[in-house]
């Protein structure tokens, strides 16, 4: 939603602010440019994913990418029964 001309910056800012007002954390998806990443950092977006950060990869590559210090996140309430990577191995 963020473009290089900044046309959607205010929409992104509003979405992040709304999420914070509701007590939610924000994970930006589809980060493909440094312009997008810089804006999200400026807005203190809690997380992000996209081709700029990493391309899709298999599980073994993900473990290597995350490194030895990787600590899996706990699932949010209501999602405890969804299989995780550790359950799949």
C-alpha cells in the first residue's frame, strides 16, 4: 500500500494508529522496497515480511536463516491448536 510517491502514507499511518488504539500489534506484509521499510520503521510498526526481507523458503532454510538463537513465538489466544513447525517435524 505504500508507494514511492508517498500517496498512501497517511492510510498506512491511520491503520497502524487504529491498531494501537485497539491494543493490537501490526505486521506489515509485502515489504518490497527500502522506502516502504523506512516508513514502517518511522511509524514503529512491530513487524513485517516481504521480498525485501526474505524470499519464500523451505523449513530447513528458515531455521538456518533465523539462526541458533531462534525462539518460537507462543500462539495468540484461540490459536493454540493450530500445528506449528515444531509439531510438523
